[in-house]
C-alpha cells in the first residue's frame, strides 16, 4: 500500500471504532465537533507529504522503490537528524506551532527495538521481526501512531502486582500460540483520530513479580475490545463550535486525550514487541526517548518562538515595547527560545552512533534540554502573562464585537493608534490561549509530564552525562600535586 493521503486518512477513521466523549458514543470522529478540527489538522499533515514544496522533507526513498514517510525513518546519519527536525518544523510552521502528537516522536520505541536485534533475539526472535515489520509498514503507509505508556496506576505507593485491582496497570492475561491477550488501560493523546497505538510499560520498578505487566505491543485503535473514553473538550461542545477568533488554538487544535481501555484485546505475535520480560521493560523505559526527545525539543523551539511573537505583538499594539521592563521580559523569552534551539542543534551536532550503526542525538545534551524545557515552560508563559497585563482575561468576546449594539463600544475602547480593535482582540485572544485558558492549563501540564515526569528525565540525564570526565577534572585539583604543577616541576 502507498502513503495515505488526506482523503484516505479521513475514510480510514470510519472503521467502527468505539469512542465515547461526555458519556456519549461518537458515530463518526471526522464530523464530531470535538474531533473534527484535529482530524482536519492531521489531514493537512497528510497533504504536506504530497506537496512538492515539502515532499523532500516529509518523505524519503524506500529501498524497494517508492517514497516512505520520514516520520518513520530510523536516522542513519546526522543529515537524517537534521531532516527530521526540518520535517517536524515544516508541520509546526505550516499547521500549528503548538501541536504535539502526530506520530514522528511516538515511533521512538520502534527505533530503539529495531536497533537492538542481538539483545531481543536472545529472548524471542519474533520481537525484532515485529519491530522491523511495523516500522516498514508505517514507512510505506504512514499510519498515525500514538503512544500509550501511562496506566491509571491506582495506589502509587504499590507496584503493579500489589494493587487491589490487578488491572490498574495493563497486563498480559493469556498467551497462546497465536498471540497474547491484554487487559487494562492507558492514557493516550490523539488516539480517537489515530490508527495504531504503541503500548509500553510505564516508569517504574521492573522487578520479576511484575512480569505480567512487562509488555509492549502495537494495537490497532479499532481492534475488538479497545474502548476510547475521551476527556471533555477544552471548549464546551467541542472546538468546532467555538469562534476561532476567540479561541485560535482550542477551536482548532484541541488534541483530545483518551483513557484507552483494553478489555481482553487479542494481539497476534507479529504485533508483540515483548511479553512478560521485566529486563526488556526496564531497558525500553531507559532508552525510549533516544529519538523522541529530539521531537519534543523541536516542538519546544516552535512554542518558544510563538511566545516571543505573541509578546511582541501585544507590546507593539499596546505601546509598551519601548518600556525597558517589558523589553527585558521579552528578552527573557528570547533567551528561552535560543537556549532550547541551542540544546536541539547541539544534540544533533554532537550526535553519536548506536551499537547497531544508527545515529542518535547526543543524549546528555538532549536530556539536559528536556529537563530545562519541562521545568521552564510555565515560567515563560507567566512572563507572557506579565507582558500582557490583565486585559486578556477580561476583554469582551467576538459576539460582543459583532453585535450592532455593543460592537461600536468594543471598537472604541480596543482600538489603539494603527492597531484596529479587531487585530487587538485577536492578539489578546491568542495570548489568553497561551497563558490563561483551558488550553494553557493543559499545555503547561503537557510540557511538564508528557515527556515523562521530570524526576525520570533527571535520572536519564544523570545516566547519560559524562560523570567520569567531570570527576577527574575535580580530582586533578585535589591531588597532592595538580597535574599541571607536577608537569612543570
Ligand atoms: C496533556 C497530557 C498528555 C499526555 N499524553 C500522554 C500520552 O499520549 N501517552 C501516555 O502514555 N501518557 C501521556 N500523558 C501522561 C504522562 O506521561 C503522565 O502524566 C506522567 O508520566 C506522570 O504520571 P502521572 O500523571 O500518573 O503522575 P503520578 O505518577 O501520579 O505522579 C504524581 C507526581 O509524583 C511524582 N512522582 C511519582 N513517582 C515518583 C518517584 N518515584 N520519584 C519522584 N517523583 C515521583 C511525579 O513526578 C508527579 O510529580 C500525558 C499527560 C498529560 C498531562
């Protein structure tokens, strides 16, 4: 099968999937007001693959002929990493700078597994074949892959096997010659309008008692027994019901999160990446972000740039751009953007080669970058809030602007110099979305948690930093005769 186009993507979602939102069953996600805007946004990404201006960034030549999606190309050179960044930026630049989930970073687990044949074959030769088979299929068809790591977890002080209800973490309930049966639940952004999920164990202690929970597999999102229980849309009634001028982000880019229930779902062996191996669960958790954090940093660059751009527009329109205190705050946003960009470009420039000969971003730089971004993003949105002042949460809405009775008053009080009231209301609405809306709340939580919680990122940094080099530098100064002094003597 060839790469899906936008029309085929929409059609593929009418597959009888079991989706609920607000307690109601959804007949067709492509037309439902909570999902239709995101289906449109993802459809636009499918179109980009066929746009001659973007095709080189979005696709690559498959060895067997034809073009594959670059989302799913395992990097084999530094150039591949650069092209991945350019591909993701093309989407963020042309569709939406705050969009997070579209498949390019969720594939990281398959990249890691594809890289690890010798290790996997010691357990079961089907595992590496499954990873390779899926990578190849994703490249050819460009299916939308989501990521299910996080279970509901229940009592956090107890491990998976110690919970009162054994299903609070996803587990294997049966293994047969044909495959495995899984039961439990996972959180997944975008699942209602995606094709397949890559399920993986969550952060945790992968001791032998948790063996049944140490499972990773690919599951089609319309498989029998898969139920999507979606969170409420950020705009009541769904983004499609809102005026985009009031809600420029949540009306169009509400990436609905879902509790995916797996009610005894059968998974054939060709879709199983491993089953009941705690060492493999620990190993995948440790290295899961080898490539996904590169996608996260790329998104952070676009988001940081948007914060700067919004701050500039607000300050230009309200005449505060020349105030030193405001310029200082905008400069701090610029520092944030350029720092994130530095982490991203640095991780590419200092990339290294994996044991299997693939190329990954420098892990210490990348891990430091994601710790920095996860912890700093909310401070940056707070800076934007300070630059904006309080009006962004108090202003009248679009209906008031359009009303013949109230519109003239709104125009009168929001026009400033050359900036029309229309332009100012639109700009302030964007600032509200980034600082003060439901969208902002979710975006802040996403930045903090979705790239794994900060404590796990810090562990990853600790493990990938060149500690020996740093220790030796310090040791040299506390030796009886420092190396340089000893040499001179
Ligand atoms: C908007 C959004 C979208 C998301 N999308 C996805 C998705 O698509 N797929 C997916 O799998 N997950 C997704 N997640 C879930 C995300 O991965 C989790 O929120 C994250 O892993 C933390 O888990 P938790 O929320 O259960 O927090 P908990 O595990 O309950 O943790 C609560 C707090 O305790 C801290 N804590 C817990 N254990 C420790 C420890 N051992 N040491 C130190 N601190 C600890 C945590 O850091 C956190 O601050 C998403 C989250 C958000 C907010």
